[in-house]
C-alpha cells in the first residue's frame, strides 16, 4: 500500500500526548480534543510515496504537524478525524508537514533552544526571539549556521516541540534573522516539565 505523493504514518504511541508520569502515577493534564498543544507530533512511517525517492524510510521516527492526528467537532457537534486520516490509525502526511526524521531536520526546517532572560527590565523567563541552533539543515550549514550558533529569529515564527526531553522551537531557515557572537553568559531555558515527555 503506497500513496502517490504522501507518506503514510501512524502515531508513535498515541494520537494525544496528555499524560505525565508523577512518581508512580499517571496524571492526565488535558481531556479536550480541541487543544492542539496536547496533540502528539510523533509518528512512525508506515509507507513512503511511490512517485519519488526519499531519505525517509519505513519505520523512521518523525516529528510532524500537530493537525495530522488531531480530532475536532464539526458544526453539528460530531467528533471527526482530521482530513489526513486514512484508515486503521493510518494518516497521510505531505513532505512539507514533516519537520524532522530520525533527529535530522527535513527540508528547510530547523530547531532552536530558547534562552533564559538575562535582562532585569523584562519580567519574562525567556529571552524573546533569541536562541541557539540545536538541529540545523543543509541550507543553514552551507551558510555557516551550525548547531551551537547563537541566533535571533523573527517574531511569531516559532512553534514548540519537546524532542528528547528538551523544549525546542521549530521554524524555517528564513525565519533566522541574525547570528551573534557568544557573550559567555547565555543560559538555555529548558524547564523541568519538558523532561517528563
């Protein structure tokens, strides 16, 4: 079974990522299907497209768009699957909806570590629009922006992922506006709750 242009995937564990382990108990932190924050973004490839070859293989672990596995209520209040649903817990995914495979960035996506705010003038924990490149892509690496580079990114271009117990922002390469020299006092902002994913 192959799609012509799409990947066919299934959720890595489940469609929603809303259970946290606290001591020896499981805590359900959200019961609403509408909230995109708790939709799982982890998938496993069940089939690759027939129309072209790709580095992504069957069985590879992916990070995908949150609307792939999402459920919603239609105007009559009926619960529905997303438009990507195929059958039997399988879903279609276009290449542009894949952000990472096997910890390699896909297409022009990259992942950035947010930094703790060092300024006393702001009462926010995180430095706005500044971070360190954690996972780069071929386009950025050709421009000298490799993992560990301190960067500024455009406002509202980031969306949050938890990857390997680390809170990261996913964005496109052209959302990186500047690179900086390290001052030596930068601290990553990785809250303890991210490690429980």
